[in-house]
C-alpha cells in the first residue's frame, strides 16, 4: 500500500534491496542499521505498525504502540563531507513539517534540533544515526534517518511523565491522516530536501528551518558539560548549530544536546 503511493524518484526504489514493512519490530532504526551494514543501498526504508524498543535521542524510549504513529527509517549514503552532515536532522525536520502540512491542517513548529512541536507539545522527532561499518568499497557510509510522528495515540498508552508534553495529529485535527499517505509524502519531502543538501543548497534549507522555528528569538536553557547556558536563541549557523546569546552578550554555539524553551510563565520546557 505504501509503495503504491510513493512519488519519489530514488527513496524506496532500490532495485537490489526490498523495503521492509513490519507489523511489529524492535526499532526501525536498528533494523535499517543492520541492513546498511549488510550493504543495503541508499533509499531502502523500514516502516512498522508498532515498535517494542523505539528509540529517541539521548537514550530515551520512543513510545510506539500499534497503529498509533508513523515509525519509519530510511538509509541515506551522502557523499558530502562529514562536517556538513548535521544539517540532515534539520532538513528532515523541515521535510516532516511540510509532509504533515500536506495531509492535515496541522502546522508544525521546529524546536532545535529535531523536535516537531505543536502548541508547545511534542508531535514527533528525528533520530539520525551513523551506524558503524556501513561503508563498502562501492558505497559511502550510511546515515539512518528515523522519523517518528504521533498520529492517533490513546491517552492510556502514554506514560504518566509524557502525558502533558506530547501530542498527536488526531488530538489537534480530529481527522487523522492515513499513515501510508503520510509516509509517502514524508519520503517525497525527505528526498527533495536531501537532494538540495547534496546540491549544496544549504542556506535555502536553513531558511526554511528558520521560518518554521519555534526556537529562534526565545529564551532557552541548556546543560553542557555540567554547565548551564541560558540566553536568547538568535540564529543557527551554516552547520545547523544553535547560536545563543547570553545576557552579558556572549555568544555560545551549541552543536548538540537539548534545549529547554522558557514559557511566558517563566518555566523551561
Ligand atoms: C527524538 O525526538 O528523540 C527522536 C525520535 C525518533 C523516533 C523514531 S520512530 C522511527 C525510528 N525508530 C526508532 O527507534 N526511532 C526512530
């Protein structure tokens, strides 16, 4: 069904390797990494109706009940120099926001570095990983881009600590989109933005990220090497790193990690 809806030129269309569509799997990212280490080419994807060991960034669990979300991972093998790769996460955030807008009335904001946000709650996220031992004599090393989007969660399926912080498409827009259509649109957008990245059109991608950002201009806080940095998120640089200006005017560049955004009530979340 998903493959019948594909409008991509390359993603999902590898001749030598089939895409994998699972009812239940541990993690689509883990499976895609296995396939990449066995030599699967760019474009092969793994999608599942349920994950039993879905992973988020920073070692977190990604709640993945059956038929409640889109859980998909795609193998990319970029030829760009490694220092340009961090942009992939931001680029896929843009792709996900655009794909969601194409199948629903939901307008997603992007929180640096990889969160899809609606009304201050997390709707989805991107986990880009570089698994070891995936380069072959013919193929550059792989990046596995995993995307999780909450579509139709039952509140009983949500762990108590996430109840007030996450959201899902049917909660925002009563008609949840078809998950196969969402996946197909997502792959189309990922392919477009990835091709732009390969063509060096980074500033165009970053401008789209800026336009969708719910981070820039906000007061943010982050912990880095045991140190707290607080200030205004003023921009992202060419590598996608976040530039934060503290109250004393010092500019810090954050390359990784997680930020909290200050709410109008003065809380950070
Ligand atoms: C995050 O925001 O922390 C990233 C979440 C990424 C979740 C997706 S679901 C599909 C893929 N498989 C995984 O185990 N994780 C990613």
